[in-house]
C-alpha cells in the first residue's frame, strides 16, 4: 500500500493539469454576447470548437438554407491555453441568459472542467460571476466546400445595410439584391414597395466590383437574423451571383463572421 500512493497522486495531478489546460480569456465579453445573440437566431445549440488557431463556431438552420461560420483567432484573446482541440457544446438560451447583463469592459473566460464548461465574467474585477453548464454533445455542421464563381463583390457600411434590410422587413416581402457596374440595388418583393440604390461614389458603398450583372431574391427574415453582427463590425462584404447563395462577411478585427444564404428559387 505504501508504494501505490505516489503513483495515484501523480496520476491525479496529470489529469488535473490536462483539464486545466483548456482555458481562454476574451478581453471584451460584449463581443461574445453579440455573436451568441446573432447565432441564436439560427440554432438552439452550438459547439464551441477550440483549436490551436482560435475559437470557431458553425451553425446551420433547420431547413439548411443558411449557415453562419464564426472565427475568433487566438490573437484576440488575453489568454489562450489550449492543448488538443476540444468541443464545448452549449445551449444558446443558457448563454444568452448569463451574458445578458454584462457591462462594457468585462472580460470572459471559458474553461473546460471535466464534463462541464465554466464561463466566468469579470474575472479579476470587484464583482465576478461564474456559471457552469454540462458539456453537451453538439455535432459541428459539416458541409462540402462550395466552389462558387461570384460575379459581384461589394463592400458596404454594415449599419447602412442593416437599416435597408430592416426597412424592407417593415414594408414586408422578400429582398431582391441586384448589381450592375454602376450600383447595387435592394428592393422589396411583395405587397410593400421599397427600393434603395447605392451608386458608385455613395458614402455607404465602399467598393463595387461586377464582372457580370447579377441578381437574387432572399428571405428577408433570414437576412435580419445575421445583421446583429453590425453592432461589432463596421464593414460587410457581399458576394453573390445569379441563382447562387449570398455570402456576407463581417470583419471583427482579425476575426470574421461569414453568413451563407440560399436564394429563393425562381
């Protein structure tokens, strides 16, 4: 018995060290909250995938017509201690509840402790809150690589795009997006009528490259779902081609949020 105790103690130490290795700290919890609120419009549960490169989140909606792909690279974290890649499955509603009352400047740490994920808000501050949730088995959506020849590449101010889509939602109908060499046009298709044209030289239109004129009609409510990202991103890149998915990419520092949305069939 006397010789077995050190071996047991050593084993326990090694297991504890491996579990504690998975810990990351974001300097601004509000960023994570805004991303989770947006993803919550698409999926009820997600897997937070931590690798040596950073944190990634993918979510696919129920009818598989839209996909969001988030990457927060490791350089955006204050601390990033990740050994082997790990998946942390969480309920979006649980996260939204605990992140609801965060204050500007509060950090967020995420740790994996056995079968539980620990989220700490404001660690090191006067007041800190710690929440633990069971690590759920949430599969990561796997889609084949899409090879799309986009004929339109436009960069717009994210807030301008957000307002246009919200206005189309208010009047009702689907959203038609059409681009030529001269302008990109957003138009409501339905009972209400609204058309917004951003011509070359517009302050809201940063750049517009069109190798071939294109147009597509998209579900307005699903466009609204992703526009919460405009709170943390100034510029959005839109890429599309006739009869192909719309790709919207928001830059968040060195990170990014990519949203793919299938068009309505003609």
